C-alpha cells in the first residue's frame, strides 16, 4: 500500500500518446459491462420491473455525480496547494476553488491557472492523496478499491468457469478435468499477459471484442422468448410484478444494481489515458480534460443504461419473473430441434460471455495493482510479481463452488458503496463550498451507508 501513497503516481518518465474519446469510452464501457448485466433481470424479479428501471436511472445519476467529483479531483490541485499558489500571486484561492465545474476558455480564469498547477492524477488513490484531509480516507479507499477490483475479478472468473463447463457439456466434449481447469488455462493464456501491460490504453483492442460480446448477450436475451404472451401461456405463472413494496428484497437488489453501474473504480486510469504529456500543466489541457471527462461519463452511462434497460425488460419477461441469478442459465441450448437457431445463439452467447469476461479482467487487475505499486516507475520485476499474485489468487478463489449472488452482493455492498458513494461524497466536501454540492454529498453518503448495511444483510440472508 505504501507505493500508492508516494508522489510517483503522477510522475511518468515515458511519454505517452493520449487515448481518444472513442477508445476511452470503449475501455470504460468494458469496465462496466460484464457479470453485472447478467444479474439485472434477477434483481428486477426482486424489486418489480418498473421499480428496477427507476432504481437503475437513480443509480446512473448517482454514478455521474460521483464521477463529477472524481474527475475534478483528478485535475484540480488541493485547497492547500491552490491557496498557497494564489497567495504567492496575490489571487483569491477560495474564489477560484468555488468556481463552477463546467467552464469554457473565456471564463475559466484563475481556476484554470490553478488547475494547471498540477498534472492529471493517474489513479483513484492519487486523487484522494491530493484532497483528503486525513490519510485514513486514502487507506480506506485503498482497501475498498483493492478488494472491489479483486473481488469483482473472482466473480468474473466464477462465471467464466461455469460457462466453459456448460459449453463443454453441451458439445459433449469430455475433458476428464476438474470444472475449474479450463478457467485456469484461459486465465494463464489471456488474462495474465494482458494484465502485465503497463497502460490500460493498450487494452482498447481487446475491449472492443469484450463490448461486442456484451451486446451480443443482450441480443440473445431479446430474441429468446421476448413476449408477455408467451409468459401468460406458461402453466402456473403470472406476468412479472411491476412494483415491490417490501423493503427487504429492494435492499437485497441494490448491491447488484450498484455493481452493474460502478465506473468509479476504473474511471481515473481511463480518464488519465486521455491526458496529453506534451500539454500537461497548461491551462488549455485543464479545460480540454474537463470537457473530455464530462463527455466520457455521459456517453458511457447513456449507452450502458439503454443496454441494461433492454436486458432487464426482456430478461424478466422471458421467465415471467422467475429468473435465475445468471439470466443465461435459464435458456436451454437444446430445444429438441437440431436446427433451432435460438438454441445455437444461447451456445454462442455462453462463448461470448466467457470471451467478454476474460478480456474485461485485465482492467480490474490493473486497478488493483495500481493500489499496491506504480506500474510506470517501480521495478518491472516487482510490478510483474504483484500482478501475478493478484491474478493467481483470484483464480484460486474462483476455483471452489461460489454462489454468484453472494460474491457480487457482498463485494458490492461492502466495497462499492465506499468507492462509489461514501468516499466521493467526502471528496465533494473538499472540493466545493456551495450549499447544493454539500446537500448532494450528504445524500450520496447516506445512500452509500444504506447500500452497505442493507445490501450486506440482503446478500447474506437471501
């Protein structure tokens, strides 16, 4: 953990070429899409369909507010640094820090100069190190971020293990190996080499394949039993509920929804990849990064919300509300007809899911590694050993039978609530002085505590 507290997080000896908005959007989308979308129809079966869509919208808005604070923290100097600089130049540091976030070249004024006094942070931990009043906040976020990225990787590998097992069984391929063996082989052949890379920018090509795989899974859910008429014809079943009044299943579903919409853990390294070494420390770069960061968050969350809404609606309708924790597990590969194209799509969807998660895992290991070491400046062998330890330990934890809902629910309730809501709320207090910003931050913190306490209870008791 000591490595993450050093100033070397933001000192990179090698010049980089900045990532475009498109490639950054693909990388961030890949960080969001994954296991989370598979559990959304199940979450809707707990809360009711209409209520789930509303909660998705609320959590999307909360994620954007969270990223707003994180983005500003990544490019703005701390209050103490800004006041020192303003005092030395005869300016008003407090007024500069209170300037609104969205500014243009003509109105950026003194805040632009102050924001340009430090370069863009490269990790979530570095943002907190710059702005948090106590090092305990950073330690808390380090632990939460490490556990979240690592725990999410375990959940991904659990699903990969299950899907590869289903695929080998369906094509009657007898491997005479434990069910976790293919998962270990894929991890060693694909995930580990990609995780060893220093920069997330290099993952943009694999992220394209992963994002396409996620969209294909949504397409499979859409074309497979997509009508309420078929639901009504099912013996002994009723159309899915629209609204749930009982609070217990609602709080149990919250961690699943939060897990599916968490971009906070991966936003900073992806955002940093858009920074320009040649322009760092300039007013123009600060303005460009604000605009790029806002567009990055809006594009990704708009795309993700539409995709999630579609898979939620069609997923719960397909099973009349009786949905498995992984929606794909409810679809049969064989329907009694050898030429049934829907059955073939399910088989391909399982393959696509395994491919998607294998390619999504390296970004999570990059984030977990950044908490422990500096991939750019630390000894290369040290970086490789830490990366190998993270990948190997996650694969080992995923090998035994692990319930998907429990793994995701606890990881999200305990860690994601801290990373997405509680810490960004405290960061907002350090950045802004307006009453509206502080009321919003308080609401975010309260909501984070609700997700942590209620989600943990629902995940264990459910």
